[in-house]
């Protein structure tokens, strides 16, 4: 074989090999891109969880500096059921949790209020809690604010937490107040305590927890909206969604979910009369 023919064959072989590698990599990349989060979590033994502060759901305990609440306890049960995978907590805020799911910053977030705008960008599991939305005020203002109509006035400063379902529903229910939006729920609550705002729109469980910590606060009876909370994942992962719904159903049927809620002083259905 001449040197020229040898070089020609080597060149053809090299081209064929490069084409094979390219096709293999493309197939592998496509498969990886379409991989369910459930499969990846089991393969890597890690689940990434987005969270934001919300009492009594997810918050840092002051003394231990540990993340505790209903959310972390449920996620710990989830990690166990997935084969004792490692949990990586990713701190975020309510306004960007859905964007974090879309960008792949984390695999799941819990809890997240179910709303139509959010459902356009992420997938929700079956609900784990229902609660009424109401208004929190200072006790000294009880005569000033007797009903929701007293809140719906131009001179009233109404606090909400940016990106929450209570923010969305309050915006639809009340058209006249000056909305003051905060990044976290503790900031919104403290704005009422410190008299920077007149009232705050919150879900029932959070109001119960806030009043325990701040006895100067009270709430208006009844609800201006119904909030439903569940787990949320990146849109389109039906395999992971199906498994999570089975997981939640098991927690409900065995009473585990109810016991976790009761541990933090609330229930899965909370409506303030």
C-alpha cells in the first residue's frame, strides 16, 4: 500500500470516527435533556429544593440556625422515599421561585400556592393544604377596621409579600389601597407591628403563627379568597409529577402529613372565623 493511499484511508477513518462520536454525543445529550428529574435524582442521589421564608412553612430557627417548618419536614420524608437522597437547599424568594424551577436551579419547591399565572410556567401536584386568606391588623385599630370595606380605601397602606398567592388575590379583591410589597412574609408582618403599614394580607396559618409571636395583632373574620398549596416542579415532567402525587397520597392516607402540620400548630384546612 502506498503512503498516499494509507493517508487517504486514515483520513476517511478519522472522518467516520468523528461522525460516530458526534452522533453518539448528540443522542446522549438529547436523552439527558429529556431525562425525568426523578431518574436524575435517583442517579445522582441529590435533590435540589428551592425555598423562601414563610411561617410556619419554612424558616430559619434563630437558636440553631437550622431550616425548619412544615416544608423541610415533608421534603425530608420525600428524600427518604427516594432512597435517602441528599437534600440541597436553595434559598430564593417568592417572586422568583417559579423562574428558578424553569431555569433548573432546583428540582422542586414546597410549599407553593396554586395560581393560574404560576400554572402557566410550572406543574403543581395535588394540593396538600387549603386555607382562607384574610387581613391582619393591630388590635388598637379594631374599631377602625371592622370589615373588608374598611380596608379598601385610598388612604390605607396594605402590606403583601411579593409574588405570593395572597398578594395576587388581594390585588384582585382590593382596588383602592396603597399596596406595599415586601420580599419576605416576616417583613410584611413587621411593617404592621411597627406601624409602617395599616394592615397585611396573609393566609390563615401564617396569621395564626404571627399572632402568637406578636400579641398586638389580630385579624378580620372571614376570608377574601381561598388558597391552595402544593409541590411545584418544572413544567412537562409527567413522570416526576405522577410519582410525587403518589407520595403525597401516601402521606395523607397514613396520617403522616396531618401530624407534621399539627406539630407546627396548624392543620391542612385552616379557615379563620
